[in-house]
C-alpha cells in the first residue's frame, strides 16, 4: 500500500539497489509513493530486483551502470530523467568491502574500496545536483557506516566512509541555500547476504557486540533514509544518523 508522504510524481534514485540494503531502500521508497530508479552494475541481479518490485505494483525502473565511471553515471542518470522526467531524491548506497590487515593491503584493494564507496557518491551527486538546483529542490542521503569511526582491518573502508561524512557536510553547506539537503546514514551490523556468509559463531559474536542485542535489517536503514527524504525533515541538513543499535557509542572494532 502506498502512502501520501511525498508530492506526486517525485523520483528517487537508489544506487547499489539490486540486493541487500539497497533493494530494501528501493522497496520502502516505492511503497511510500515515489517512482524509484534502481542503479547497479550487476545487470542480471538488477533485472530480477526490478521485476520483483514491479510485481508488487510498485513504480520502478532500472539502469545498469558502473558507478565508478563518470560517463556511465551520467548516462544512467540521463536514462532515468528520460524515462521518469526528473530526479528529486538520490540515495547513494553502493558500497563494497575488502577487509584485511593494513600491511597486507594492496593498491588495488585500497582503490577498489575507495572508488566504490566514495568516488561513486561524488559522481552521482555531481550528476544530479544541477537538476536539483535548477528546480530549487533536492534530497540526497549518502550511506556511510559506523565503521568510519575505525575498524580493525578496515583502513580502506573506514577511510572511505569517513570521507562520505565529510562529503555530506561539505555539500550540505554548499547547497543549502539552493533548496537541497544532504544527510548521511551510518548503519552498523545489518542482516545482508554478506552477514549471512559469516560462520555462525562470527554472527553470534557480532550480534553480541550490539547493545540492543540484535542485528539490524534493511528496513531499519530504510526508515532512517525515508525520514531524511520526508518533508518533515526539511530543516535538517549536514547530519549523520547512526542506525547501529547503539554500537557507535563504544565503537567496537569489527
């Protein structure tokens, strides 16, 4: 069932939306009445995700793109505008990890994680902001992570997610007077395919490290993102909201 929280005809782009948190975000925003464009580099998974949401009666479309490539991002956003008319909301969710001890980290491990988690957000923001400024309205939510506080074996990922927080704050300052808000959500441990691949004892240890004693869900993250896109948060910009069950309070290392 759709809600009436958003102005009719508004369009949201969600990156990394073929599975996991991104798919949960796309589903929630479409249920809230937005037209949602799912972006992902995995064409097969993206096609399946779009079909599953469309079968629920939701207004969705898909665009395959390598979000670390500037030309591919511009082409994907142009496709969305051509099909849906505009882009009002952007949720930068695409991300990846290559955790390892720092002295074993290769150049390609650093570059891949920085490009996927940070460069993609830079490129997507740059692609949509001109249209938002022209219309005098836009909402951007960048997905960071509790890991930006630091994590053992996560120098590349923590650095990227910390930069996302800084990018968010800088864009919020620069575009506030243009009618565009920019905020970040920092998830903790979330039940995703990656989490389920951990050994049972590792899952138990991670869950025990969360003060509320449960692992988060894609819906938990989607609820926070929806708040930042909602008209009720129009006076909120440049903020980072932890959705981590209290784990950021002591910042235990993964």
